[in-house]
């Protein structure tokens, strides 16, 4: 049975257009595109959106508002990832520094930062890039 996880593709308006929040797992290689959305395994009795918000907060320290579902993908590992488009709640905006970094990422990740859509596409796990396409459709 495939592992099912959920997370948020968090967007904001940056100086050069839309930006999205990506995390990088502590200890993972920087040679490959291994950045992704903050996400985690769905706990028993938890719905996908609740998991996505909880995991995003745990991994980034940010409270987010879910705007819409971005569907699901199956990663090379077989894991199914459900993504939701979200924006940062006003009370969490102060937790992001001038360079777009999270002030309190968790111990699982060594990078938690906003990137332009073009840069995010270069850095992301290939299977998750479709979430960028789906976000761009929504943003117009």
C-alpha cells in the first residue's frame, strides 16, 4: 500500500512576481533537485487538508490559509502526495526574513525558503513540479 502524504504549496507576491515556499530535507544531496513542498504522512482520522496545514506549520513554523486543492502526484518512490495551494496567514508574515527564509524551520529540514517560480522549478523534485503548473493556472 502506498504511503499517502499531504502538504501545502505556499505562495506569496515577491519583488519579481509570485514566489513559493520550498523545503530541503536535512542531509539530502544538493546536487539533485530534491527540494519540495512541506508535507507529511496523513495520521489516522485526519483529513488531507488538516494534514497539509499541520505539516506545513510543523516544518516551517508558518500558519497558512488553504486556498484550493492542487491534486495529487505519485513520486518515483510510490508515495502519493496531495498538495494544497496556501498563503501565509498575516500573523506568520513576521516569521519570514528579508531573504524569504523561515524563522523557525524544524529539525527535518535544513532549508525553508521562498523562491521565484522559475527557480523553484529547477530545485523541485520532478514529480512535484506539476503543482507549480497547477498553481500558475490558478494565478493566471
